[in-house]
């Protein structure tokens, strides 16, 4: 059995996570839209200087959307593997996961309006 060091195990874990992010961006059109929105929000934050609290809220909103998108994608793929044929309950599960992304994105849009338009 291989006994990798703590740092080696952590590096491997980060490598898996970065592969997941790359796969998300390659395979999901909405993730690429979120990437554009992320870049735009960060650029607006740079252009219209934000307080430390404003930056914290913006970063949390961005993180919430990305987290929801990644979880949605994982749920959809897991459901497809577990039940490849159409099933009404699988469809409901996928709809709920997509709703989480919509809710997170809507909340993030509200954050953007508050930070950049008020």
C-alpha cells in the first residue's frame, strides 16, 4: 500500500477538484455563461470600487452560483447513470436541482443590482 504524504494526498484531491471544474466548463453551456457573468461582475467590482463587505458579498454570491451549478451537474449525471431511461421521479429530481441554480443565480443578480446600481 502506498503511503503518500499529507501534502501528496491534498495535492491529489485538488487535482481531482480542478479536473471537475474543467469538465464542468467543457460540458455545460450554462457554466460558461456563469463564467462570463463572473468575469463581468469582478470587472465591475474593479471598475466601481467596492468596500471589503461588498467584495465579500459579491464573492459569496459568485461562489453560491458556481456551487449550485456543480451540484446540479453532479445530480443530473448521477441520475442518468442510475436510471438511464426517462422516469418521472428522476425528472422531478433534475428539475429541483435546476431550480437551485435558478434561485442562486437570481439571488446573485440581486446582489449585483444592490452593489452596482445603488
